[in-house]
């Protein structure tokens, strides 16, 4: 079985595992995870004295059984932090980023996922993204991430690689059940810096902070 076939099978398994978590449990776990994420952002988005712009978070809009991270976005609105949300351009297999200041700046878009409205302000300079909160189906302790197969986030992160720019700090949120022994990693797959679950925080340095 090659890496593509392994990923297909792992996605199928991961979808089933996540869907098996009851709605009440997902809600409970999401609240805990979002609280932890907000605490981490308090440290990660602390502006430096020389910074002449607002600290910026790129976040995803949750769908179906994903961890509900919308409280994180709401917390950003209450702080001097800028929130940008991706808008998928299927024809070019790309993501464009737009600033979202309230729910009024969102609408149902591709695949039923909430996206920025047409008049939202686009962020062209990806260097301004300080922290990226990314979705995923499964993760491992080595910060491997299994995406949904579209490659949108992988291509977005490759922009930093191609241009020699430092990547933003990459966070992911997951239920404990989404951790697997190993995620198969391809040449263009990116690793995250930190994984937050309802019971612990894992980092690329090997830290495993349990509650």
C-alpha cells in the first residue's frame, strides 16, 4: 500500500472515529479545547513593541464533527487581534485570506463551509499571519497532520517554503480520539507546531502537558 492509499484508508477510519463521538461529548470537549487555545493565543499573539500592526490569527470555520473553534474567533474579536479566514478557490486549488470582524462577514460557501463575504478585506501579505489554526482529520505525537485530501493548506504553507519566508506558528485542535500512532507524511505535507486536545497539549519539542 503506497502513501496515497494509506491516507485514503486513514481518512475513512478517522472520519468514523470522530463521528462516533456523541454530539454532547463533542460540545463538551470543544469548550475545553477552545479555552486552552485562547490561553495559548494570549501568549502567542502578544505584540512586540516594534510591531505596527495587529497580531493576526488565521483560523478555519468548523464543519460537521470538527472541533468547534468559533469561541476562539469570538475571543479574538474582543481583543486587539485580527482574524483572517480562508476562502477556497476550487478552480485554482488555492486559498485566499480575508479579514473577518464579525459573523456578518461570513456566509455559506464551498462545500457548505462558512467563508468570508465578497466585500471582506483580503489579506495579501501572508507574512502578517502570526498564528495559523488549522483543521485535520488525525494527528500524531510527531506533529504529523492528516488533512482531508484537497491539499489546500499544504499548498498555502508551500508559499512560505518557496519564498523563503518563516511560517506562522501552526496550531491544531483535536479530540483525543483523533491521535493515531503515525501519520504518513509526503514531500509537501507540513507538520504543525502544537496540538491541543481536551486532555493535553503536545508540542514539536516533545512536551506532553496533561491536565
